[in-house]
C-alpha cells in the first residue's frame, strides 16, 4: 500500500503540472497560428482521446450484445446524459453568437469541465491501485518510468483542447499577463479536480470506474462540437492548400497523442 498523502500529492503533481504546461503552450502558440489550424490539431487529439476514454468503459459494454442487462443500460444512459447535459447548458455551438463572445470565459470553462470528467475514472483507478498495491514505489506500482511518461504527455496534450477553445472563444478576455495567467490556472483546476476527487474516493472505496469513463466519453463530445466550429467560421475563400493544412494539423494532433500512448507498451 502507498500512503494516501504520498499518492495523492504524486497524482496532483503528475496531473496538474503537465496540464498547466499544455495550456500555456497551446495558448501561446495561438498568438501566432490561426484558430482553425489549432482547432484541427485539437480535434486530432480528441479522436484518440475519445477512443481511449470509451475503451475505459469497455466500449459501453457493447461486447455483451443485447444481454448486458442493467449495467449496460446504465453505461449507455450515462454517455447520453453526459452528451446532452453540456450541449443543453452550453447552447448551440454553431449559432452566430458563439463567435462573438470573446470576452467571456464561459465556453472554455464548460469545455474544461466536459473534458475533465473522465478524470473521475482515471483517479478512481489510481486510488484503488495505490491502496491495494504491495509496492512502495509510486512509479513501480503504475508501470515504471515509461508509464509515467505516457501519463505526463497525455495530461499535457488533453488540456490543449481546452486551450484551443480559449484561443477561439475568449482570446480578447485577458488584456494583461496576470489576467491571462489567472484564466489558465482556473481552467487547469477545473480539468484536474475530477481526477483528484476520483483518486481520493477510490483510495478508500472500491467501485467500478467504467461508469465514470462512460459519462466522461459523453461529456467530451461537447468539446468536439466547440472545436469543430472554428474550422468553418472564417472570412477566407476555401482552397485546396488550406484544406491540406487543416488535414495535416489534425493528423499531427493525432500522432502527438499516439506517440504519447506508445510509452504504455
């Protein structure tokens, strides 16, 4: 067993530090790169994120066919509820008003919460392992340095979906460095908090994390809808070269998180 305090602080550092770094990096890049290319990059990250997250719920128990029973129904219901909740609260992502409110933080906040929900599942799995392992080393208990690197990279890349929404929907909000830093720290906290809650509860209570992954998969669809809009809202005439750049940005985002996953093997 790993001491709760050591495990919790390790989880906090391993989640919050790369998340903050990822948000600072992508929002900094957003000052020089057009929003539609950043959005395509983030959608590439989302493609892997969605598959990875839904895998945590055993693909909503699809292998059970029509015999999954109440557990299968609950997972599908959580997915649907997660998707509908943020879409209903956040409004129509393709309405004209979505492109004008660049002085508010509402959309990035909602995206941070929507993407962060899956952390309940990850945190629960972490807490459960930390409380039952015979290892006294945090790294050894979770697969060693390579697994730690994979997690660090994932936690740096996933919040970039949030950062791109900040660039696309709230870029005129912070006029001073301290205001910008405050925004980034807030978004980091919103993304990280579900993971910390999951880790704290999972350490003391044993329960199935797959339900949280099902919910998190559903809520994350809100991020995809928000990231899709910048691809279609621009004043430039479409061109084949522009389409190729968008496709390359998407592929690059996908390959970045694919590279991070290679450390798991």
